[in-house]
C-alpha cells in the first residue's frame, strides 16, 4: 500500500501487459470492422444487378429507354402480364419434374458411390478414385457430341431422359468428391459396432451414415437444384417441342412472345430467380456446414447411443 495516498502500487510489467492486451484487442476490432465493411461492399456490388432487374420489371418501356434507375411509377401489373404472355405454368411444371428427379438421383447415387470410396475396401479403389477426379478436368463440351450421338441412337431426343438419367449414375464427380471427404470424417467404430450387431452394409449406409451427413446431402441437393433449374444448354440441345421447354429455355423464347419487352422479360426473370433464393435462405445453415465439412463430430456422440436400436 502507498503510505501517502493509500492506493495500490502497480508493477510496471502489469501495466505493460495491460497495454499490450488493449493494443491486441484494438487490432482485432479494427480487422473485424474492415472485414465487415469489405463484405458489405461486396454484397452490395452483387446485389445491384438483381435490384436493377427488379426496378426494370416495374417500369414501362418508355421509362426503360430513359435509363432511370428508380421508376417514377411502380407498375406491378407487369408480373401477371408476363406470366400470362407465355405458358409459364407449363415451363414451371417441366422444370420441376426435371429438377426433382435430378435431385433424387444425384443425392442417392453420389452418396452411394462416395460411401464406397470412403468406407469400403475393394481392389483398385484408389486408382478409380483418381480416374473419377480426372474427369473433373474435362470440359462438358468434350463429351457433348458423343452423348448426343448416344442419346440419338437410343431414341431419347425430345425427351427428358438425357437431362435426368445421368444423375442416377454417380451424380457428378464433384458431388462424389465432396461427399467422400465428408464420409471420411466419420469414425469407423460406428460401422464396426453396427456390424457386430448384425447390420448389413446397406443398413449401415441408410440408417447410420446418411442421418449423420445431412449438411453434406443438403449441399448436394442445393447444387443439383440450382444446376437443373438454371440449365439452358441441355434443354436447348435435346428438346424441340415448346410444350416440353423448361423455364430457362422459355425465357429465351419469351423474347419472341413479347417482342423484346424488357419490363416483362425482367418480371419473368425475377419470378424465375425466386425459388433458388428461397431455397438457399431456408437451408443456408446446412449449406455452410456442408461446404466447410464441419459440425459432424459433435453429432457423433449423440448419434452413437442410437446405433444399436437402428439395427
């Protein structure tokens, strides 16, 4: 104690440690603020085109020519007019059929192949995994002509088979790779304990592995949905009848229906983009977990107790 003031005398090393800690916290706060500012700037940059599309959908054609960003009068009647100018419900139904089948085929077949690469032991497994990864380096244009010739000989032109069947045979090398990495984080003790209790390999896959991998499966489902929903090149090649067009192909044909009325075209484009945005925001937690390959080990302890009851 200080005899004059009665206070506590702090040692110099304690003062230096406190100042260093404050300086370190200040640097962390500054970096955090800078990161948030950068993210907000990038988010705004990516949002501006979508906002422009919405604003354009609420204008008339004369105002679009003047290139005013904000409409003087909001014309909401552009939306029902755009949806009735073309057979939008037919295009939506066709797209939902293709997208739904692709999601089912991709999630099931990609998870099955990935489980084989991650957990099963068979001759030549690593070699075939490298071959599968090598296919990711091939541009889709390289295989487009052979696939077209094959589908033509099978009589599948102007049908949905070329757009759907491929998803039931692996679902794509990237999806297999992502799920394989996810399955590799699961401990082998789970499957070994299940085998002791008499579980078959398929039962282990369906009742133990898949419930633990919901984030990865949701990520694959979102990728499959977005790819099928926005696919333009595939339907353009294989579909010839307008009654079988998808939304992406219908939007291109919409320019002929509307005589390039940009307000109606933008209104139809906004409606087309809404399902992907809604799907992403509803399942963004699963999507982030699936991409970062985290959130698995915490659930293993909780799931391990129900392993035996599932078998």
